[in-house]
């Protein structure tokens, strides 16, 4: 039932941007996939553009839009990226158009982006953003996960492990910090965070104001 107790359409809740970040290998892609598989969670993934080579398991247009460095520069210079960053020697960015369209329709959008992109989006739209940082249970386990994933060359894994310490140091930028030891537990925590963030007053200010007016009018 709408908040005002009638069958009228209430003003749509503002769309929420849920950002997941972690050092490479801590599990955010796995968590993202699990979140998207649950229809009831009702999130849409922002598909980034990247100049990184496609991994064997990845599909162009689904996991990323794989582009050349020239095309990336074109998008960036035309202002078509909401944020962008160099990560592990490649360029990554969030196409602005799809995100604006989804938020405009009151849809919630999930981002798998690094701390640099998180900083850029947060500084522009703080109230519409919830940020979650995923940590590995240990550095040894992080290495083991990168090796088990077996999708990157050894030198790429080494570079990502080197970068991990710098990324982990950014944890204070995030609203929530989770240690991804048990995958189901972490998924439950992210789901709970999303549920609470969706209920925040700022996201449905107009609907609450209307409802409170009807309460006041009841005398
Ligand atoms: P990221 O996207 O952060 O780089 P992935 O989601 O690709 O990380 O996870 C890296 C590897 O670790 C994958 O093989 C994944 O199956 C595994 N993994 C993720 N979370 C857990 C967990 N809680 N316990 C054990 N293995 C995990
Ligand atoms: P991967 O190459 O493992 O898919 O991603 C490497 C890193 O780039 C991860 O930390 C991931 O979150 C980040 N990343 C992916 N897409 C984007 C993006 O559009 N913008 C930014 N800033 N980082 C991204």
C-alpha cells in the first residue's frame, strides 16, 4: 500500500546507487552476480567500459564493454563517463547515459568500481550513494583466490596483489566494510544494507511528507 494509505501512485522513491569495491580477488564480482540473480533484490548493474583485455569467462556487453584506448578517450572527452580511473594499468569508466536513465525511473543501480570512481560519484551525489567495501579474510587467502580464479596471468596477479595494500588503505571512504570470509554471510549482509538504505528518509522525502500531512489532517 502507498504510504498515504490510498491507492494513488506515490512519488517514486529516488533511485539509489549501491557501490561495491574491494581489492581484486576479495569477491565483489561473485557477490555482484549473486545479487543480480535474485530477482527480488531488483538491482540493475552498471556495465563499465574498459580497455582491459577480456577474460575467457567474460562476455562483451554483459561484464564490460571492451573498448580500445582511442574509443575510451573519445567517450571520456565527450563527457560520456560519469566517472573514470586508471586501475592496474588499464582504463575503466562508467557510461553516464544508462545510469541517468535508470535513476530517473527510480531504479537502483549496482556499481562494481574502485575507490577512485567511488570518490568521484560520492562527491557529486552523496545522498544517492551507499558504499560497501569488501575485504578478504587474509592476504594469503586473497592470493589463493586470485590463483584459484585462474583467469589472469601470473604477472597480472602479482600486480593486483601489490595494489591490494593501497586499495585496502581506502576503507574509510566507505559507509560499510565487510570481511568476505563466508560468501553466504557476506551476501546476507549486503542484502540487509540495501534494504536499510532503501528505507532511508531522504530517498522518499516527498512520499513521507504527503503521508504526514494526511496524519496531521486527521486531527
Ligand atoms: P573480485 O571481483 O573482487 O576480483 P571474484 O568475485 O572474482 O573477486 O572472486 C575471486 C575468487 O574468489 C573467485 O574464484 C571466487 O569464486 C572466490 N571467492 C569469492 N568469495 C569467496 C569466499 N567467501 N570464499 C571462498 N572463495 C571466494
Ligand atoms: P577487473 O579488471 O578485475 O574486472 O577490475 C579491476 C578493478 O577495476 C576493480 O577494482 C573494479 O572494481 C574496478 N572497476 C571496474 N569498472 C570500473 C569503472 O567503471 N570505474 C572504476 N573507477 N573502476 C572500475
